C-alpha cells in the first residue's frame, strides 16, 4: 500500500513537472517572438496580441489537463 | 472550516464534492444516498449556480439594452456596449461567413463562462459554510453532509456539456454549409488525396481515422482546458485557505493572478468556438 502511495506522489510530480517544462518552453518561445514582432511592426501589435492569447490558451491546455488529473490523483482518488 | 477539527484532506474532499440529487425507489435522495445511483445523478449546485448566473447575464444585458439611450450613455451602458463591441469585433475578424447565430452565441459563452469563473474569487469557505449553516439549522442535517461547490466550471459535467453543445453546432454547420456529401468528403478525402482512384480508395480509412481524431479532440480539449484551469485554481485557493493567518497575502496574490486566468479562459473558450465554427462553415477544401 505504501509503495502505491509513493508511486502516486511520483506520478503527480511527473505530471505537473513535465507539463510545466512544456508550457515554459512554449511560452518562452511565443512571448519572445511576440515581443520581437511588436518591436518590428508596432502597428500589428493589437491583432498579434489577440492571436497570442488564443495560442496561450492552447499551450496552457495540455499542461492544465495534466495538472487537473494530477490534482484528482492527489486529493480524490 | 467547520467547528470541530477535520483533516486537511477531508476538508478538501468536502469542498470538491458536488451536492448530488437522484431518484431512488423511495423518491428523491440527496448526497451520500446517491453514491451508487449511476448515470442519472444531478449535480444540483452546479445546475443551480450555472442557471442562476445565466439568468443574471440575460437580465443584466436585457435591462441595459432596454434602457439604452441615444443621448449621453451612463457608465453601465458604456460597459455593456464595450463588451458587446469587443465580442463583435472578434467575431468579425475571425468568422467570415454570414450567420445570425455566431455573435450572440459568442457573447453568451464569453459572459456566461466569465461569470461562472468569477465565482472562484468569492472566498472559498464562505458559501459552503453558509450552506452548511442553513442545512444544519433549517433542515437539521449535519453540516458536514451539506455539500456545495460554488464554481460551476470546476465541475467537468458542465464544461463537457458546453463543449458538446459547440461540437454539435460544428457538425450541424458543416452539414448545413457543405451538405452531407461534403461533410463525409471532408472526413475521408483529406489530408491525403491522389488522382489515382485506387490509391484514393486505399487512403480513405487512413484519412477517416486522422480526421475523426482531429474532430473529436476539439470538444475534449475545449472541455478539459476550462475544467483543468479552474479546478487547479480552485484547489490552490482551498489549499491557501488552510494555512492559517498567512493566507491573507497569499490569497491576495493568487486572486490577482487568477483574475487574468478567469478572463483569459472565458476569452479562449469563446475564440475557439468561433474558430471551430468558422472552420466548419468554410468551404475551401
């Protein structure tokens, strides 16, 4: 039983940790590119910002699904 | 927290359990009696809060619309107009067909999801404790047996229901614009196609598999994104609520960050609905 509990915690850590790595890389790339683009073409910034937020939601999704599953594992199951 | 000391994990469990209702042989039953009632269990707190907030949205917007003046508008009218124009602008930018449904749908989704997410900013113990108090004083129940989950979007049933609604609209629009034939052709003759008839037939199962996965993944990601974000946020609020007096600054920081999440998730849900419906009703492949 203790082994199962320990494995559960490891699974939760992996789920949250790797999800965070993925989003961090994604956000880093996207935010950097967005700032670069805004510096070059300031008049495009508003329309780019909308698209950036949509993509932020998309990038967020997978990691957040992972966090959700991890939280269910941790507290409910 | 309740008067007597409960364990942290029990406290969290209590916060994350919906008030359930189901019908049994003896009539309507609630909460723990429903633990093995299977499919037909109603989460009454989710239903009540979401329908109530939907009615609030309708009432607020309707009263603002009927009081609207051409003269100097009040602050409230300005605010409502800003919201409507913001949604309208996004719909016009993204959806290029003609449709009377998309913009009202987008407005409803945006404001409704936003209001449901906003329930997250109400202190986590306030409404459940109030419900517990009412349950124990008016109905003679143990306040631990009164469940109340106030943020409807932390219930996966609600987000999945929204996503299924959008999914059905996607299929409906596809069939309406392209016809049954066009819809099936889109599922089978894409992305791999060939001029050679035999190769084309051989490619159909593969295309069908790919396109079906792509189609079904959309409602899944729509539902789970909203649910995951709000569920994780709510859980962190509950965890912060359990650390004693230190919770006040922590709550403040997390709530400020959460304002962004709340609006962003409502916005993303709306935008993706528009994008998916726009993809479904465009005729270009």
